[in-house]
């Protein structure tokens, strides 16, 4: 399974309404329930830089957002995933 990066824009204890102004205009929104919190993710990509650009775009609306990494359905260490992505990217050049 390849590593996938996502932008976590919110984590709340109760699910937000689909019409909630904070998430209304976010495309490809994904909601996962993790440790009692509904985590809102967007920007799914195998390209770390793509998700990083999205974070910059959404920073004014979601200043506490951060990038997370998954391999399959498992959340993995984001820093290790970024290092792996950059190393593999260098190898391909």
C-alpha cells in the first residue's frame, strides 16, 4: 500500500451538520471516528507537496489544520512518511 497524505482540518466530539459553514465548501471531505472524535480530512493525495499546498490555501480558514499520513487504513507517523516520500521522489529523478 502506498502512503497517502491528508489534511486534518477539524476534530470535534459531535458530528458537524453538512450545512455547517466551516465545512460547507470543502470538496472531498472525509470524516472518520477516532478515539471518540469526528476527524474531518480533505486533500487526499500520494503527493505530500500537493497536500502541503492545500494546507497553505486553507490556513486562514483552518489555522490549526495539519497533515496526517495513512498506509491503507492505518494512520502512520507523518514525519517518517514525509521523509519516505522525499527519498522516493529523489530516487525517481
